[in-house]
């Protein structure tokens, strides 16, 4: 599962890096993907929107087992 999540995050990563940020995979537990937003994303007021409308949406589309994404 970790490999599948990493593959999807690699698809998302260029968009985040273009704005000076990035996302790091932390863990997958019981349908929940835990990630850490870094760089510009870490302190951005729009980070929760990015997480929900970007990272979570794409992960749920690509991997049906993903129920939600949490920032840690």
C-alpha cells in the first residue's frame, strides 16, 4: 500500500513543488493516509484546502482503500 500511495504522491508533487512546497508520506493506517506538508505548504493558510481538494481527492480517486488524508 505504501508503494501505491508514494506513486500517487509523486504525481501530485510537481504541483506542490512549483509553489515551493512538498508532501511527505508518513503512514497508512486503517484507511487513513498520514502525510506531512513541508516547505511553503507547511505554513500556508491554504494548506488544508490543498490537502482536501488536492492530495486527498487524488489519492481517493486512485486508491479506493483510502478513506481520508490527515496532516501530521
